[in-house]
C-alpha cells in the first residue's frame, strides 16, 4: 500500500497543479513542497519495511533494498529540489523571464518526472522499468527546453532523439532477455526479475550475452557512458538548475541500477568476466574523456555535466570490480547524488546573479554570493575526492580493490582523476576569486535557494563522517541483490 501511495502522490500533484488557475503560483509551490516532503516520509517508511521484511510486496511492485535505497535518496534530493525550485523560479518570475504558465508547466513536469523514476525503481517487472525510464525522456525533454531558447530547444530535441534511440536498443535487449525466459518455459505475461533469476540455468547463454550488450549500450545512453553521452552536457547546461540536479543526481543512477539488475542475471548465465570487462571498459573510457574535457571546459554547468559522466564511470568501475567494489559503488552513488545536486544548486545561484554560464563572465563570486560561492568551491573539492569527503573513501576503495586485477586500468584512472582535480581547482579559483564585473550587486537570490543548499550540504557532511546504521544496512542489502 505504501508503494501505491508513493506513486499516487506525484500523479495527483501533477493533476492538481495543472488545473490551477492564473494567480495561484503560491498554491502550486506549496503543493510541490508538501508532496515532496510526504514522498520522502514514505520513502523512509518503505526503507523501514524493507529492513524488517526483506522487501515490500504488492502486485507488479516488489520493492527490495536496492529499489528502496534509490527511492530514499531520490526523494530527499527531490525535497531539496522542490525548495530550490521555489526560490529559483520566483527570482526568474521577478525578472520577468518566465510567467505563470511556465511555472505551472514546470511543476507539473517535475511531479511526472518523479512518478516515472519511482515507477522504475519500485517495479519488479523489467518491461515496466523500461517504460518508466522512457517516460523520463519525455518529461525531461520539455524541462530541458523550458526557457524556449533555440539552444535549449536543440538540447531538448537532442536528448529526446538520442535517448529514444538508445532506449530502443535497451528495449531490444530487454525483449531478448524475456525471449530467453520464454525459451526456458516461462509462460508469465509480465516476467519479473525473480523469475528471470529462477530459470537462469535454462537460459540460452548466447542470447543472454547479446541481450546484455544491447542493455548496456541502450540504458548506458541514459547513464551517460561514453560514447553514448553526447546529449548529456547540452541537457544539463540548458535545463533549469533544479532539473539539472535531478538529471545528474537521480536519473542517471536509476538507469544504471537497471543495468546492474540485468548484469546480475547475466552473471548467473555466462562467465562473470564478460559483464565485468564491459562495465570496466565503459567506466574507464568515460572517466578519461570526461577528465580531459573538464580541464579545458569554459562553461561551468557543462563542466558539472562532464563531472557526472566521470562519476558514472567511477561507479561502473566499482560495480565491474565487484565484491566490496559494488558496495563502494553504491556509497559513491549516494555521495555523488548529494554533491552534484549541491553543485547544480550553487551553479543556479551563480546564474541568477551573473546571467551567464560562461566562466569568463563570472568572477569574484566570493564577494557577490558568498554562501553559494563557498559551497560551490567546497563541493567541487569534495566531488574531486578531497578528504574527508565521502567520495574520497569510495574512490580510494574502488582504486585499491582494482589495482591487483587491473593495474593498468587503475593507473589510467588515477591519472585521469588527477586531471579532474587540477581542472576543478583551476576553474573554481577563477570563478570564486578575482574582481567581480562592474555593476554586479552583491547578495544571494533569496532564502529559498540557500535553504536547499544548506539542507543537502549538512546531509553530505554528516553522511561523510557518520552513516546511520539503518542506511548502511540498506546499502549492504542493495549490494547483495546485484552481485
């Protein structure tokens, strides 16, 4: 029942928000805040039920530790994104950049975006997972092109076309898995993950091998693996800052979890080294390319987008190594989701003040928007792996675990991560320090945009130093499901 309520809330919020008449902007905002808080509360309840019973069972929905973990950090970031959205959109409405219709459209799509992600994380049916992730493509296409500028419209179309083609390949891979199950005698109309695993001994190894390649390439497009990543920098740089945070901090992880679920089935049928090499290959290529582009980047939101590609590569590397590497990958997933949301919120505050995402036009942020600048600088250092950031330990664990089996891969990764660190320090010092442009008035946009920053920053610092036993248990349970 709890899962059904979680799915019903964003659907109802989207419907009610869509019916709001002109002049009811505040009602739409408060609906978003209330619903986001309720979703986070429900996620905590689902997590507690999973820890107590192993999984939450309902028709078509069997939420296990992995799904519960994703829902938990998705709803927490969603709450912060709703708070930030209120402040961000109010400032843009004050500047007459957007009007009521745009605000209403934004929050309707915001809720539908979360509905699709909840559906993907909570379902026990691979086919529904694919439908839900494809639905995120439609919702985000309109959010990416929200400002209705030629470059934003181009980014929205690019995202729509590339992800649709990629997910079509993912759909083919899903169908091949289901076909393999049908060949093993399964007659269910909607085959579940558990059913696929139960008949693993009877699945055709060649068919499963081909299917997994399609799955990794298809869903990997949504994850942002190189070379299927080309939509991601444009989308992240053109979307409103709260949406960029959700694309990077939540959506990429939802798609990656789908790959990891299929990987678990694949490893039960064919030699695990096959999926291991595939994940490590995509991981290291993504890390290296992102590192080189980050160092030479001139747009701070695109820089953050390439940082997401790099971190998805790190997670893929940890998942490919397996064992403790999978646990490190899930911890990294959590820390990166929090940090990248903090960074995009800060970047949004810089954009509200300077009106540009080009680094050359942003100087002296420490004197203009001191809170946002300090948080941005600290979060960049943290996401680069500076201790005692939680990401420092997850990266260190991943590299240490892989050095014996894959020494050359790890060496390349270490060099690439060093380039990322150098690039971040180079760009951050330019943005934060120096003489601000003439005529730039100091002051943060509004308190709403600071509350969201402080909420996520506090959570990240706490979780880097101390992990609640229940959350740790949930992560360990999630890791045991996919390895």
